């Protein structure tokens, strides 16, 4: 099987379910941002040594493929003619609660926030902060898509919670690597 099909040479692509759309569509933009986020989490992983964190990030990358596959599927194509789901997996409150539980465990080990944190805190934390901003863009693009085409609320909620997780994780990684956080304190200007 060849990786190139030439079917997108004129600026269109097929969504899951067969519908062809412009590569500039809100739906394609949204799952493209999710794909970029997944790749950036992969970059972050390459700078992290904590096995538990790596296990969590691997699960998140798996879940992002699930989010992306649903983002690539118009709502009217989610169900097959026989009544079964087109997608083998969907994001649910279970995955959202998992992120919350991981964040709670990290936050127990961190000092309370007193100021905004400047993105940084070492190489791995810096990549996680960048992943957080890409996650926010992916979330915004799903919200934008939802203004014209229905998106299940769990997808938006998952990305919202994931950006929080990435922020807390960046702080945690800075701490375990003994790399100081830098603060935005307007009183110190």
C-alpha cells in the first residue's frame, strides 16, 4: 500500500465516512491541531524520564487519536446504517476524570500558585508548556467547529482538561528535575 493517494492534490480530503471537504475547513483544521498536539506531546516525552509520567502521556496520545478520529467524523456519519457506531472508541467522562485524578496527585506535591508562571522551567517543562498552548488552539478550533457543526461536548471538555493537565505536569516536571519556575510578578518590573 502506498502512503500517497493523490486524491488531495486539489486541496480536498475525505472525512471519516467518505464526505470530501476542503483542507481549509473548520473540521480539518480541528483534527489537524489535535494531530499537532499529539506530535508535540511526543516531543515532550523524548525529554522526560519519569516512567509514570511517560505512561500517562502515552495514554493521552492514544486518547488524542480517539478525539481526532471523532473530530474527523461528521455527526451524521457517527452511526452506521446498521445502528452501530462507526468509531470503535469515543472519549467519555472516564478519560476526563482520569486527567483530573492525575492533576490532583501532582498538585499535592507542588507549592500553591501565587503568580502566573512564565513558560519554561527546563527543556521538558518548556515543551509541555508549548504542548499546552497547542492544546488550547485545538480546543478553540473545536469550539469554532461546534458553532457550525455539532461536536460532542466531551471532546471540548477533554481538551480543556488536558491543557490544565499539561500546565500542572510542566510544573511537576520542573520540580522533580530541580529546575526553578520563573514568575510573572507585575510588582517586580
